[in-house]
């Protein structure tokens, strides 16, 4: 039976291994990779900055859904989404279902996957104009109604009347907050 190491022992163990690796054990690397070690690279990485996802929710089946909203094509998006997937798994102990909701002028043209010899990762991309606006407009949730502005709304006057009616029932502070959000979203359309 393997003994569990105490924190101090673990620290010494890790430090000893790293010191050995700083000398690049070339045969050891060759045994693991079937290739020669060419150059020792930096092993220290900067402290991870705080990241905040756009939306992470637990669904009715206890799965986790992660959504990021993207305004323009971004070639680094697959790496960012993988990074989020790892952060979410680390915090919530399961990998999320992931979607990027694209708000750009036309559909996203960048990759939604990473594929290497040992890694395959992908996520779904949806275009906001393909979302059913009518379902959002019909919702009783004011936030759904506001998000409908980003879709292809056929009858904008009907939506604005519904929003106006709902906004009138709010306190002045909440009403101002929602109007500010509405004006910002209108600029995106």
C-alpha cells in the first residue's frame, strides 16, 4: 500500500524532481517520447488571472452549461473555451456543455475545435440570428424579452410595446438599469 505524503514531504519531493528535470534527463525524455530533448523551456507560469465566464448554469439533468457571447471572429476562441472548460471542471467537478453565441454581422468563420495528436476538443457555435425570437418575446421573463432584440425580430414595435409595459411595472432604479441595457443592445443590432 502506498503511503500518502505529508505536505512538507510532497513539497520536497516536487522540488527534487524539478531540480533533476532542470538538468534535462535526455534518455528519460527519449524513453517517454521516442525523441531527443532539444531545449529546456521555462517551467514557471504566471499566476492565473481571475476569469469570469458569461454564463454557467446547472441544468435540470444536473449537467453544466457554459455560454460565451462573442461579437467578432476570434482565432483564440477554441483555446479560451478549453481553458474555461478546465476551470469549470476544476470548480464544479464536471465538464460543461459549451456554446459560443455569435452576435457578429455574419456567421462565425473561426474554428470551434482543437485537434492534436492526443487531444480532441470542441464546442457548439450558434448564431444569434438563428435563435427563435418569437419564443423569447413570448416569455414572461423580461431578460428573455430584452435578448430578443439581438435576434431577427419581425415586429419590433410589438416587442417594444411589451418591453415598455414590463418596464413600467419596475422601480425607477431597475427601470433605468434595464433601459441602459436595452440601449446598449440596440447598438449591437
